C-alpha cells in the first residue's frame, strides 16, 4: 500500500500489536478522500503486515526497497530499528530509496485499548492510519544559520576544579582558565594551560562568537609557591572565545543558560554534570547548522511607530534575550544565533509577524488537519472524539514510551502530536484543532519548560473564553505537567466527554491572523450560542476602538501608526475608517493620538460589519479663504487657530489669517505684505578717517559744554587746551 506515493511497511513487532491490515488499509483509503495527500492510498490496495521485518523478514524490506528505487521512497512504521534499516539501505548504494520512519507501536499499538472491542478497536485503527498519513506528508524544510567553532574554550572558576576541568580537554581544545579574584588555588606542577585572574562583568554572543568583558585581568606568576599568585597591574579588556565552561557556581552569564549554545553552566559540586559538559564540549568544534526557528516579517510587527511603543509581547516572553527593541527602525531585532527555538514569541505574537518555521510554511496546520481528518474519516469520532496530546521529542516522547512499556499506553482516541517545542502552541493552533474536531488539546510540558508556560497559559485562557462564549463549554485546553507516566496515564484515561465540536475542512494557509479567521468562522458556524460579539480580557488580540468623535481633529496620526491597516483614511475627503477584523489591540493608535480620544475595547465580533471598513468620522474640508481650495479639516484648523491666537509670532500683520490659507496662497500673501520679501538689510556706509575725526570733535564740544554748565570751565574756554606747551 502507498501513501503519498511512498510504500508503507507495517510490522506487528513479533505479534505484540494487534493490527488488522485490511482495516488499516481501508482507514488509509478513507484518508484519501480528505484530500490531504497528493498521492494517497488507492481504493482496494492491500497492506501486508509483517511480524519480524527487522530480522527474519529483512529480505522483504530489501525487496521493496529495490522496487522503490528512484521513487518517492519508503515509509516504515518502526523507529526503534531505524538504524538497522538505514544500514541496509546504505548497502544498496546510490540505488537506495529515501526512507521515513514513524512510531505506531508506543503511540498506538502498545495500548490496552488496542485489544479491546469496537469502538475502541476501530479507534485504534483510525489512530494508526492518522499517524501513517501524517508521516507520509512532504513538508517544507526550515532554513538554517551556520555557526563555526574553532574550539577556543574559556573556563571560568574560583578553585582547583576549574584547572582540573581545563586539563581534561586541553588536548582537544584551546583552553584558557580565568579564576575569580581572591581564589585560593594551588599552583600546578606543570602549567599546561594559561591561567589568569579577573572579574567577569559582562558576556554576550553565541557559539563561535562569545565576547566576555573582564576587569582586573592579571597573568599567573611563575614563582607562585603555596598558592597561585598573579603578576602586573589589573587591566580591563574583552576575551573572545568559541565556548564557555562556567564553574563559578554563581549567577549565570546569560538568561536561560541551558538554552545558549556553547555555554555550559553545570553545578561545580556535581562531577557527573561537569563530565557531561566536558564530553559535549569536545564535540563542539567545526561548523554547525542551526535552524532559523522564527520567520520574522517586520511589515506586520506592531512593536513601535515613530518612536512610540505598542506591542512588546515577544520581548517580554523571550527567555534567552534573543529579541530586543530596534529603536532606530521601530521594530524588534531577532538574533537567530541566540534564539533557542522555544517558539513563545510566535505563540503570543498578535499579528503573526513572528512565525515558527519547524515545520516551515503551512506544515503545522497541514499536519494538524491530516491527523484529525484521517482519524475522523476512518470512523474514529463516532463514540470517542479525538484528543490531541501535544508533546516534544524529548521529555514528551520519553513519557509516552514509558506509558506504553510499563503501563496501559495511550488511549485510542488520544492522538500524539510531536512538536519541536510545545511552547510554540498559540491561539491559531488551539482554535484550528477545535475547528477540525479535537475535543481537547492537552499540552505535555516538561520540567525544562516550567518557567516558560506564561505565554501558553494566556493563549489557552483566551481560546477557552472564545469556545465557552460560543457555547462549547470549558475544559477544552489544559497544560499537563505530570512527570510520572502512571499519573499521566490515569489523567488521560479519566477524561470526561464534552459537547461535540465542528468537523471543519479548511486549509490553514498564511500567517496567524488568516488561519485564526478561518478557524473562528468554522467554530461560529456550528456554535450552539451564536452571539454577535464576545467580551475579552484586556490584552486580547481582537477588539474595536471607541473614538471621542467631538475631540477628534482627523489629523490621521493613528492611520500612520496602525501596523495592520485596521485604520485608514480617504484620499478624496477628510475621513477616518476602521475595520475591526484587522485590529490586534496593540495600542499604537491610542499612544500616538495627540488628542487622546481613542480607547481600546477588547472583544471578538462575529458580525459581517466587522469585516469591512466602517466610517468613524468624516467632515467637510476647510476651504482656503483666498482661493477656496479645500485643505485640512475644519476641526483641525479651528483648533490650531485657537491655540496660536495669542502667540507672539502671529500678532503682526496677516497673523493667523495666513493659517486659513492653503500652502500656495500663504506665499502670495507674504509677497503682497512686503514688496521685497527676500531683500536683506541696507548695506552700511563705509567709514573714513574724517568720520572718526568729526565724531571726536563732536564729543569734545559736548564735554566742554557740560563742564561750562557745571562751572568747571570759564565761559570763554572751549575746552580745546591753551596752545603749545599746555600741560592741561
């Protein structure tokens, strides 16, 4: 049997799984009718179920591999023995087809529901079909960034453990040790690694490009005897390295230190953790490709406009500090080298400017639709509606494996959905899953994500409010943080049934807002409570605006600030319009408005009027008092006149009258008021010696007159002196 052109190989693992090949083939044929895969199972195709494909029946695998040479490849329903199958394909050389692997054993077959009677048995077959259909998809690969490490390691510490760790990897890495000031360390008999002292004040960068700022930097003294001494006066500088081993035991150099590639911060008192770090460090030399986890579209970003801040959700929730404000460009800056791929920014982003790329494109919605549509089409929803269990490939997969091996496994209607990081789940995923028919969405969060649940919790609360408001009830979404497989198993088998949800069949295409719009339309269509609008909590990414129309001057500053185009103007006349569906409640319009007349109202409207632009305010333009040309608006011109009527600059001839004129007439008015508006001041007359002598004589005569009036000179004395030889 083939799915999407790939030959499907299924094994019951030595009879430990009950697999009805005929029923499974039929279930996969039902999936073909959903239109998920381009080349799905053809009607009437048979599925032969092997029992020992990895050992005694390996020849059957080889036969099918040769048969599929040059084709789309193989889909093998086994992950445990994937290395053996890949080794077999390598022996075929260039003729070997590609192979994909999917786990239906721990995720489905090893379950106490697998051997039960109908409908549970039917559900398990439908579940296996959904897992196979999902694995057969051809998904777009994510892009990547490249980091290069030359093996330059900086070891930070305050005791002998730093020197000991440095020696262990000195033969594999270029190691330098920096001890904290005041460290009491015994001098080594052989100084085989450089040792310095200094106080680390700052660090930045990533694997291959770390910069560590150090104060009071000094080199170890060769004459150190009882304890290590250091020479010279302390200097400040920056150390550049590829890797960092921090054994100081204090505050880490970076937020979320376990997520910073190339930085290791083990407990200095735990030799096992130090050993694990050293082992990992020795392998971190060379060129490494790291997925570019986030596709960031700055044109959709609602962070800032004209220096005014709006949305900061991605910055507030990023655990690694990979997202920072870019004040120059009114956007955010995302460093793909620091990004750890938690996906929280994509989860909380209201506009979809940040989109998770594992899988790339629309792969996430394609997978979700395939899993649920296949399960439902194969009859899996009749008695036990599907529940989605979102998990990661680490902790989550280990929990599922432990349940299958030591307990009752997953219930037949619990469909495991693996993601790179569970914290990437957002409102678009939750609403889409519900619209596709998932009774619940449970997100299995491991201890490593315990501090990163805030964004996920807020998204779930909002989705819960939407579904409850539409009459579907509550308890549709939950975070599961059980670390005991038995407790998780009890929780899953103890779930109560809920009211049915729609069975929509839309294609999730585009970014977050477009996908949410499709999901909400499907949910509203089948809603028990078809309300016009739902009130939402503050901060929700849906809503309308209340504008004090009397105070609005139609300056249209809000239109220029709106990042989504929810507000727009009219080129033909002063007019402000608003489309509620496009509003993300970022607050940029409110923060930008000079008159402070805008109020945000979070809500979700299902009315058709919310999908089109509605006029908030319009008025006649102000006409130029000179030529009659319309310009500006009456309210804005009148407000400006009122504010400037007492201003000193507008008290002269023309005054505020020019403010009532268009841009052309103002120039004409200025020209008429002054015949030579561009003339400069009169050129001063050049001064000569005669001018200076004349002015001096005038000053002498004025002084003599003053002295005569005061009786200081005789009446006949002109103040000019008594002639030659006069000493006066």
